[in-house]
């Protein structure tokens, strides 16, 4: 034993300058590690291990990780309390740090010593058990220590395993301390794990992200759109009663998963609507990959029924609904669009007994903005509908609205003249302006408007009795694009546009029509699970 010790001391003196030199370089790269790793190492019990969880502390054989290969380079790794005997090549395969040591010609070829006296032995044991025996023995409260060492030793597979376990144990109480740790040890993957957690709960736990910079908030918002993009549908308005067999199934949000071969499979319900009522009227809008449904539903009062204003927010990552602030005005068939981190509710008419509109029905000119962080609605500048009126319609929300950049755009059919007028709302200035010229009947015979959306320009879809008509408007040059006609398909409700594809409920086919903006081809997606009446289609990522 003495001989062995002496040999080790000699050997150590011989190589220490070289080892220390390279360690110094690592220390320089990770200055913050110094205090963290030398802080009192915690040796917690390894409950997950079978019979004698700590037997390795007294049994050198259990700290020996040689493969059978005799020619392999074996090294002794001295951690804070225990030494481990390891096949260096095998270790190099799971840690960039050891690969660096093995390649840096430090002549450990005969028998080397690597001093990691700041690394807790229990953590190093966990690393070896995982790397050599595929046994992951780290419990939740030891993850921090293990992630530090994994990150320091650049042990990617072990780090990934720690982080995937961490994903399941992150809570509002511990996530900020892990974020702090990520900063201290410069571990980008740990930071990303915590950021992903924070982004999935962005609005639910907004108190946690108060300290983040605007750039970091943008990153969180961006992270919410990472996942599978799914087409979703819900019935915007139901006027049927409980007695109608359609009502119960219609009270669901459906999504259309892609099948293995990339085609459509069939719609499946992913969540039930969060209120008990047979009659409702909502507008759907997606903000930060949360679905908001804004509107109201019918509920009994002492003598009869009344429409209760209500709004809800759905998080597709957790499949949970929460109640959010209702609109100020009692609106029916209004448009809502997300723009510059808020939601704008525009137009609509009075929501009371769900009577059909007629020529005397007046559109609301009041515009409301929703702040998702404060959960409040407030009025902003009203629509400039002074010397004209937009016609109302039961096939879509009135007026149609969309957003592009920092502006909201609104499109309506002017009563009597039938001209199409676009209005632009600049969110920075809180001010509306008319975008002339209007589109006259001579330009396009389009008595009905179905859809307004935005790609890099505004997309307008409408129709007459024989054809669907499609055109575009460029707000920058203030020019209408070419008028295209397409096969007549009755479109109703709320559509969406993504990657040059307009998707819109097609009532006659009880399906979703997909119009390709590049070649104007029209196709139908899988039949809807419930007959189409007045539905909203949109995309969510989850
Ligand atoms: C909106 O208003 C801001 C601030 O006045 C201005 O810089 C911007 O150009 C306006 N946007 C448009 C599209 O006119
Ligand atoms: C429908 O609109 C197109 C495009 O403006 C026009 O060419 C066509 O004549 C219209 N059809 C009817 C029946 O109005």
C-alpha cells in the first residue's frame, strides 16, 4: 500500500504541472466554478440503488470501471473523498473533458492520476454508473450538483439525462434557482431547459419572469411556438339546444393530427369547452400560442335567460383553461386579432337574444384592447365609421380584421355602394386611417366577403353567386393585386392563413377548405367531426 502511495505521489509530481496547466485553462474558461464546486459537497443517500446503496464507498472494486480489455488505458480519478479506477478511453467517449485529457499527451498511458478534488465523489459515482452501466441513480434534490459536474466535465449524455429528469421536477418554486445556476456555470442547456419550462407557463407564472430582459421575454414567446403545428377547430357559435344531439359533441376543441404518411388523419377532441351552456357565441384568437375565446354564453336568470359575457384562455401545452376578463361591450360576431402583444376586439353588434341582424343593426365602432399580462380590456380609438356603414353578415365576423406588423387592418363592405374599404389602425399611434383606393364593384364583383388575412400583404377572399374571388392589397404601395376567380365554395366562420395556405371552414362540405395562394388550387381537409355551422379554424403548437 505504501509503495503504491509513493508511486502515486511521484507520478503525481511528474505529471502535475501538465495536468494543472490544462486544468488552469479550464478554470479560466469557467471562473465561477471555483467556488461552486468547492462548496461543501453533499453526500446524499442513493435511495434508488438496490441493497447497499453506499457500498461503493468502502469497496474499491465497486469504484473500478475497467472494461475487460487489458490494453485499455486505466486512470485513477481522485474526487473529493474517493478515488475511482477507470478506463480512460471509455470515459473519453462520454465526456469531452476526459477526451481532452487523454489526447493532450500527458503520458497517462502507463497509469495516470487525474485530480478532481472539487468534484463530489457521489456525483462522480453517478456519472460512472450512468456512463458504464446505464444506471441513472440521481434523485431530484441532487440534480443541481450532478448538472454542475456534468456540465463542467462536458459529459453530454449524462447532462442530457439529468436535464430530462429535471424537466419533470421543475416547479414555480425551484425554477429560478436552476436558472441562477445555469448563469453561474454557463450551462446553455440548463438555461434552455428552464426557459422551456417558463415558456410553457408564460402567462400562468408571469410573476416568475418579471426580472427577465425584453430579449429574454421574446425568446420565451418564441419558444412557445416550438412543437408540432396543429390545425384546430371549434364551433364559434351554437344556437341549438341541449336536446339537439349535436350540442354535446360541439362543446369541444378539436385538432387534426398528421398521420404517419404526412396526410390527414381524423379530428380528435383535445379539450371540452370550459363552461356549461347550450348556446354560445365566441370569437377565437391565438396570442403567444394560447387560444383565447372571447364572447359569451347563455345562462338562466330568475325570469328567463341572459347572455353572460365571458372569455377563456387555453394553454395547449397543459390542456388547461382559465377564465379571463370579459369584453366591456356585449359583442356578437365581432373580430379579434392579436397584434403587438395584445388582442384587439373590433366591431360586432349587440349580443342579447341572438336575433338575426337586419339593415338597422348598427355595428359597434368602439374598439377594445386586451392586455394579457394585466388581464384587462380597455377602449382605444374607435373605428372611423362616421359617414358610412359596413353591411352586416351572418357568414363571418364584421368587419373582418387581421394584423400585419404593428398595424391592425379592417375590411368592410360599404352599405349601398358595395365598395370594399380597408382601414388601418397604427398601434403605436392609436389612430385609424382609411387605406384608399376602395375596391369597387367594377374592379371585382364580390358582394360577400369571407376572409381577410395577412402574409406579407393582405389577402382578401370573397365571392358572388357563381364564383369565389380572391385578391390582395399591399399596404405599403396601397395597391390592389390581381383579381383571381376560383371554384365556388361556401365559406363561413373564421379562417386562418399560414405558409401561403388559407384555411377556412367550408359549410356545404362540412370540412375545412385549403386554398393555396401560389397556384390557387383548392382542396378539402378531413371532414369535420360535427356538421359545420359557424366555426373557427386556427393553428396551435403543442
Ligand atoms: C405607425 O406609427 C409610428 C409612430 O408614429 C410610425 O413610425 C410608423 O411608421 C407608423 N406605421 C405605419 C404603417 O404607418
Ligand atoms: C363573379 O365575380 C367575377 C370576378 O369579378 C366576375 O368575373 C363574374 O362575372 C362574377 N359572376 C357573377 C355571376 O356575378
